[in-house]
C-alpha cells in the first residue's frame, strides 16, 4: 500500500466506531448522567482485570478535577451517549463521584450555571 493510501486517524477518523467501544450498548446500567452533572474521579487508576478500556482511563484523567459530562464528551471527541455508557461503567466500579446540578427547585443553581459557562469559555 502506498503512503498516499494509508489510513490516518487524524484525517480519516477513528478506526473503531463509538458503538464498538461500548460493545453495542446504548445506555448504562441504572444511572442516567445529566449533561451538566459534574463528574470527579474517586480513584487514580483502576484494576485492569475489570475490563477497563483506554477510554475509561482517559475519563479518569480528565475528571481529576470536577468536569461536566458534556465537557468530558467534548474533550474526548465522542458522542455524549457513548460517554454516558463509559461513565456508567466507572460509576458501577465506584471509580467516579457524580454531583447533580439540580437544587430544590429542580433547576440548576446559579453556581452550576456559572461553572458550566466558565467551562464552555475555556473550550
């Protein structure tokens, strides 16, 4: 194969489709992640015997500081649905903590909205 016809991740996209990363799952077991919920890693790394993929480790690196679900998806360049499934795996393994944005009124607090806006501005 000539150099002009070689596969390039940067120009041609990922070799593995996102649904293959999550083994065809479209949702996780039991927990739904709000787009503006903050996720923070509870551990630095996970036992490799748990079937942890490189994407799980990338999420743990990103979430060493609290990070909204939408930003995690953006930084990983993956669809939010795929990231939610991966987060579900980490939640089941007790590797992350989730801070929901809703207050008593069912709406995000002003503090959460400001944090999300600051995160978006940094992108």
